[in-house]
């Protein structure tokens, strides 16, 4: 498997280099030089394959000879050892539950696969690797769980102070061992900026062997494509066009869906469903991409004003110029954004109409499905339920007066928070790393 940088198509590396050194010096993002098509025979008979077998087929086709197939299958079997069930709410709206992993968020798919892949590539390395990761909520917890006590790897997690839920903070800060947390006095975009700057800092490169576990790492996107195939497999009536609504923040999840579609998965369209942080929906409407400061909302994992994966979306639909790229993107992706008030109402409505408890992010995806069906009444929609509602206690209680809180989540709350505090100033952050 060969990959190029979105900022320089001549900067080509192999998969090991792209995974272990996720952020090119030219500040681009790695993308496959070729996106292979899956066999129609396989796509037409997905119901004959288990989830891990689907993941293996997709990964083997995409990754080529980067890892021997026997080892790749075992790697996937260890990483993706939980389900992703499709739950039908109405004849035309279903939800794909992606929260059945150890931290009860969809980020478990990418984090566990990445941990296995990095462990494989680092088997013969002497120098430890430091994972530097920014999180708006669930990424950090999933990365911590996936890499906890993995030999040869240290993890440093940056998160915005006061912008994650109490449970999410516990999932970031209570691990110890090879997992450290830094609480940044800022927003997620500040955390992301600090990480990106550190990756290209010559002083830090002398002390650290950095890699990333954010969705800028291609190792995150590969396994996230698996569950789109798994969800499609479970659709009973495939005669209608299938549209997937993706609650979106940094847009890694949607990019993985686009990757699946370009490999042949017959998705008719995607919906980029956002909260008030509507940078990409605004671009799809106007053709002009304008990054802006993030706005805090009750769907906090989507509070991203400058999504890192946007260049990958453009690369997947690259035309002769910016205008033709925009035209291709807006034909396949519809952008919608919703307020906190609408999200609260959706949580209540889903519970009342369908006896289903959706978290604030899934509720945004549901709203986009409803709006889509007003115009395309014969289509079928799926929204991604990206985290268990118990991870968002305050907004769920505000909406429903209660929240389900499974034992798997309760176990995290008893841990003791350990985190260093830092301003959003890069000099202060660098000083912490150097010390």
C-alpha cells in the first residue's frame, strides 16, 4: 500500500511510515495512491460474512501486501471483537449503534485497530513511540483504552478544559501507566493546533518519536470504513436508495464512509450532520471553505470549527479545479446543521415516538434523516449512533429527566483524575513536553 500527502502528491510513503509518522512535514494528510474496488460478488453476499470477515476483506484489498493476510486477520479479530447492530426505528429510518466497544464510543474501532497495527509495526523497534492526540470527547478515551500498557508506546492526550463531559474526562485521565493527560485552557481547535505544531517542531523531534492517533492517522480511517459495510449488510430492504447521516465534527467518520463508497459500497448519498459548528455544510452551500472558531454545544464531540479531514474529502473528489471538486462533493454529500434546542427536542421525540434513547450526536443525525425524507420520501436512511447516551449525563437528563448508565461506564467514574494544566499557548505546551 502506497500513500501520498494531500499537500504533495509526489510525497509517497508506505503504510508503516504513514501510520507511525502520521503527519507529513508538508502538513498534508496521507491518502492511498489507489482506492481499489471490491468484488461485486463479495458486496452482493455480505450477509454470508461475519463482521470480522468483512473487515478483513476490506482491509486486505486496501492494504495489499503491507501485512501478511494470516496476521492481518488475527489483528482484526483482536481489535474488532464487538458488534455494530442496526436498529430499525421506522420503515425508512434506522440507526447503526457504534458504541458496543470498551469505552462505548465509535472511536473504539479506530483506536483498537491502530493499537494492533502500531504494535505490529513496532515489534523490532528499540526507540519508544509517543502518541500525541487531541480530543473533543471520545477519541482520547478510546485511544487510552486501546493503547493502555502496550509495550513501546506512550500516550499524551490533550483535551479542552470544561468542554468534555465528566465521564469523558474520567476516561481520559484515570489510566496511569503509559497514559498521560494535559488539560488545555481553550477549545478543541486549540488542542489540535498544539498537536500539529508539535509534530513539526525540530526541538521536540530530537526528544520524541511522535505519532498521532487522531483521525489524521490513516490507521483510524481504515477500520472505520468496516462498519459501513456491516451496517449495509443488515439492511433488510436494499431496493430503495440508502442514505447515511453521519454526525460530524472532525469529519474522519464521514471520510471513512466516503472511502467505503469509493471501494464499491452502494451508498446513494451521505449527509454531513453538524451542530452549530457548520463549516462544512456552509462550504457545500457556498463553495467557499471558511474555518471559524468552534462553538460549545451539547453534542461536544462535534465542536470543531476547522475539521482536519476536510482535505481528505476534497482529495477523494478532486476535480480539475476547486469549482469542479465542490460540484462533485455537493452532489454526493448534503450538509445540515442543528441547534441545541432542536437537538433537545429530537432526543425527546426519539424517546417518545420510538422508545429509543439517542445521545445528542445521534439525535443530530436523526434530525438530518427526517429533513432528508421530506424531500426524498422513497429513500431509506441510516444515522450513526456514535456513543452511548450515558456518556452525556447532563444533556440527557435535561432532555429526558434521566439517563441510562451501564456498569461499563460506572467503572470509570471511580477513578482519580490525574492531568497537567496548560494554557493554549504553544510555548507553555512545549515546555511541558520538554520537561
